[in-house]
C-alpha cells in the first residue's frame, strides 16, 4: 500500500514532465522568427494570378495583369472559353455547355464517361425542374439509360436521378438535393476541372494546396509544441499560446 | 433559357441533311452529328450503321478540294474542323468506328491536312489521327523509310501539343521490331522524347513515357545507348517521374522502368529500385480510375517468373493488399482480372506465397470469380487456381478437391470462351493430382465425363489440355477409377487421339496411356482392346514421331506394357520390328542415338523389361535385338553423359552376362 502512495507523486511528476516536454514558444519569439522569412512580391502576385486563372475570372486576370505586369500561365481567350462553359452549366443551359466543350476539345467528353454522365444527368434535372415531364421521360430513356448500360457503375446514380420522375412533389422527395443549385455548381466545377486538365493545367489553385499544407503542418506541430497558431485563416492572426 | 429536347431531328433525317446543297444546313447537321456522338457509344454505333462515316469523310474530302481552289476560307475551315472532329470521335475508343473511318478513305486526307495553315484545323485533324493510332487497327507506319522518319521528326518537333502527341502515339502503336527501334534511336528520336520528358507538359510527359517504353521493349542495345555515357541521367528522370504527383504519370513511368529491367540485366537491378517499384504499384491500386485498373497488370509484368521479386512483394504485403481490394467487391472487370492474374503470378513459384494466400482465405473469393459474368475474369480465376494448386503440401492433404471449387470449375468446361475452357483445364490438371481418396468427387460431379467430351473438341488446345487433365487424374489412381476412364474414352477414341494431327495432343494421349497401364497387370489389357488398336497406334506414331517428347511418352507406355507377362512382351517386340518395313533402321536405334537423354533412358528401360532374365522368352528376344544391331548400339553408350542411361545400361550388361554364350558371340 505504501508503495502505491510513493508512486502517485512520481507519476504526477512524469505526467507534468511530459506535458511540459512540449516546447513552448511565446508570441514575441515566434514573430521574430517569422520576420526572418522573406516572401517576394512577385511570388505572391503569381499566386493570386494562378488563383484568378484557375477559378476563371477572365476580366480580373486582364486587369491584374495590367496593374502588376504578372503574366497569366494561360491565354485570356482560353479562360473566357472555359468560363462560358462553366456559366452555361450554372445557368442550367447544359446542352449549350456541351456544345461549347466539344468546340473547345472534343476529347474531353469522349474520354470522360463520368463527366459526360453527370452533364446528361444535369440535363434531366433541368427538364424536371421546368416540369417538362414528357420530354424528361423521353430523354431519360434515350440518353441516360444507355449510359447505365455502357457502364454499370453509373446505375445507382441513374436510379436516384430517375426517381425524381416518380415523385409528384419533387421538393419533398428523398433525392431533392439533386434539384439544388449546389448540384449545378458541382457539375460546373467538374467541367471546369476537366477542361483545365485537358489543357495540362492544374485543376486546383496553388493557394488551395498552400492552405492545406499550413493546416497539416500546424496539426503536426501541435503534438510537439505550444506556439502562436493561426486559427482563423480569413484573419490570419496569431493566437497567443495557452500556457 | 433551359435546354429542350423537342424537335430533335431523327438520325436518318440528320444524315440526309449532310448531303444538302445548302452549306448552312450541311454544317449545322454536321455539328449536330458530332455533338450527338461525342461521349455516346450507343449513338456512335447507330450513326455508324446508317452510314454516317462515309458521308462525313466525303465532306472532309470536298472541303480539301475547296481549300485547294481557295474558296470561302472561313466556311471551309469550319467544315474541316467539324468533319475532322466527328471522324475523330467515331474513332475514339471504338474499333468499329476506326475501321469505318479507314474504309471511307479519310486517313490520307487527314494526314495531308496536318500541313493546313489554320491552327484549329490542325488541332482537330491531329486529334482524329491520334484516336486512330490508339487502336490496333491503325495502319502500320513504316519507320524504315527515310521520308516517313523525317515526317515523324517534324511531328515531334511541333510546338503544338496535339501534333507532338500524335508523333508519340504513332511510335507507341507502330514500333515493333528491333530494327525499327534502332532506326528510331539513330534518327535521334529518343533524345527528342527525353526532352519532352523533362521539359514538356503533363500530356507530353505521359505520351513520351509510353513511346520510350515501346522503343526499349526487348532491346538491351538501345537501352544501354540511351542510358549511355551520361551514366544513368536519362534513367534518373524516368525514376523521378515514378514519384510524380499524377497517378497516371507514376504508372507509365513504372511501366517504362519495368520494360528496361526486363530487357536488360545491367539496369535497375538493385534492391532499392525493386522495392520502390513494388510499393508504388501497390499504392496505385488505390486509384479509383483506369490507373488503378491497369496497376495490377504492370505489377504482374514486374514479378512474373522472378522469385526474388515475388519474395520482396510478399514482404511488402502484396497478397494482403490484393485480398483487401477483391473483398471490397463491385470491381471493374479489368481490375478484377488484373488482380487475379497478379495473385496467380505471386503464387506461381513460391510456397510461402501460396501459404499466405490460403491463410487469408482468398481461395473462397477466387472460387466466386469462377462464375463471374466476364470471361476474362473467369479465365484469370482459373489461372490463379492453377498457381495455387501447385502447393504439393495442400494437394496431398486434399485441400482443393471439394465441391466449392470442383463444381464451378467443371461447369467452365462448357464455357463459350475457349480461353476459359483451357484455363479451367489447367487448374483441373493440378487439382486431380490428389493423393487422398477423394478423386471420386470429380467423377460424381461429372468432371471425368466432361473431360472425355473435351478430348473430342475442335480446338487442339482444348483437346491436349483435356488429355493432360485426364493423364493427371489417372496418375496412381485405383483400378476402378482407371477402368471408368477407359470405358468412357474407348479404345478407338484414344487410338485416334494418339494419331491426332497435333503433336501436343499426340504427346498427351501417349502419356495418358502410360499412366493408365502403369500398376496392375490387368490394366495392360487396355492396349490390346479391339484388336490392339491402341498398341498399333503407338507403334505407328513412334515410327514418325515429330518431337522427342512424343517418343518419350510412347516408349514409357511400351515400357509399362513390357512389364507385364510374356504375351505382353512378345507383343511389344513384334511392334518394334514390324514397323521397320523398308527402313533398315528401327526407330529404337534412332531413339538410342537421340540427343534427348530422357528419350534414351526410356528406350533402354524398355529393353531392360523386354530382356528381363526371369522371363522364358528373354534370350530369344535378346538375340533378335542383337541381330538388329541394338545390342551393339547399347554397348557404344557405355560412356553416356546421362547417369540414368549409364545405370540402366549396366543392367543390360548383367543380363548379357547371364546369357553368356550369346554375349561372347557379339
């Protein structure tokens, strides 16, 4: 029994040691270290330009180029072509979007069965949204059913979409999220990514990867140290470490 | 405004508009056809059947004439772009479309248009040509012609990605022989491909990796020239790409490295690179798309026939990973097939791999795959079983002779696909080598009868594999089983199989007889059934044996017959001498002089059985053999390099001593 009482304070001490074996870096020290790191203005401009290009803000690209002299890694014309496609999907003009993509590069839809299926799916959704039920039925039979035949992995998604036709009150059915505008955005982003990939351009902006790296690095460091971390990326302010 | 599908013209209506005199109507119809077929295999097929391809090819041809005559430029370019794009789409991943485009004579026109000044036209045309070159039906490109090589170089040097990509795909498709590979190297193509590898875009790097692999394949000379005096620098750029962020690039780089490894013993042999390749490929299995489907095939090409790599892969938990993926279910058939074949390669040589496989209970999943709807998967499952059933330990324990495996396997004997049948027979051949008393399960589920039916197949590979399975089935089986097989086969079928036009079938039929008559003396009567049909067939076949293996099996069959009674031995003697005819040399002497040691061994053993001293007719037979020059031939073989032969010959010398008077006369 006495041995047990001897152990407890020892254990407590070990625990404290472990807790305090995490290095503590105070804000002043941290900011001093950060100040040693040099980031070039040109690099930041390139990051911004890369973001604008990837997201497709053609006008902003042109303006930013004018104001900073940063060259986009893609023709503005190409960005505008891509944006026309994205906007067409976002407005529900899927047939128009398909024609535009095919004018840009016919290989994209020919070699991307999943994307093509999602575009056809969106067309059906738009027909149902506009209560053109007869057309929708015909379209589902003529255009969507063959996709399921050609590729079994689409069958489940196909069934979900077609079930929209079954419900009288679509706004209350189990698959109503298909009618959300967010579904259009999802499809639009998919097309955008496919076009970028076909142009040998990365589909995510580099800023995206940088932020992911920051979150990951902070998570790793959390296990080893207490330090001023960034909690809110929009503000990018350093939070004082809890001591 | 939302899109509508009303008032869409029927395909036949569209087709007739393609031949309209009004350019506006024509180009609109053309664009509509193009937009309907892109991504839509079903529509491609239906338009194809209506004859759309010749119509579109016709528009392309007419537009070229317009270009020559300098007619309305914009309009013409539009026609060219749309028709080229439509033709390209017909050819995309669709062999019937490729054939139709070639039949319509569009290929030379497309080639010509590569020189067109309009960028959009060149892009569309280059894409269409690349789609054609991705198919096996593409016309063969003759690299050995000077102007063809120059044209190819100009394609690769183009600034346009679509055009340089076309150059790369021509190489990947058409380069086959070592001569062509050397010609490409001499023309500096590899250096160009390497620069695309290091400085090109994503698609250029991928295309370049594929082309390099094609030029390196089975050509150690080109590889060492490429890796050249820069001591592995070009190779290091490929190795770096194996760690690229894009999965497809990683896969293609691995495939290129594997081609180099397999062709040349000097490169990429250290354990570091071997381990790295294994890990990268196993990790690529996680990719949900086409890359993940192809990864197991690349893995197979890395480890096949190579025990050291199989061991490394085992340590890297390859079998666990494959098991994990199959367990997930609903696999794309290509991926399923690839994983099964990879498992087959893993278990082909090492018992440690087979043990791991069996301990993880993968066998049940493979048994399920035997009934898959896809023929490639079924065949791969059989091939996997064949590898795993090489485990003598488990065969002896009768592990595989159970209903879960045997019943679906026997059903595959009737599979519509020949390759599935042959693969099933291969697996069966191993499983029936069962040392327990459970062979009857195979008979009960109708397997034995099915094998006999397959021995009558029109396909020679099916016949020979069915006989192989039967041969293994009767190996040291009990008399009842053997009699069952023989009565099902019948003497006439077996003798006709011994005389089959295909050597591989002859060999297996003779081996089957060998196993049938081995053992109990009663079984030897098989060869005498129906007036000695089988014995006669053996004799005739040995007279004109086209390869050593046939002689070996035939002689061992006779050897077994000669181990019976006097009647049997006399019958064999008669066979050996009847076949001489006009020829002064018996096939026995020919066999004794053969380069094949197994054949010499089988022949001397037969002679031992014929002259065995305990039988009354032995001296007489020995005399006959001496007269035919066979004894002196044997005496010349005292220093035969093969130990089995030497030992057996000493038996014969002992026999000769026993018949001393005859010996002194020689």
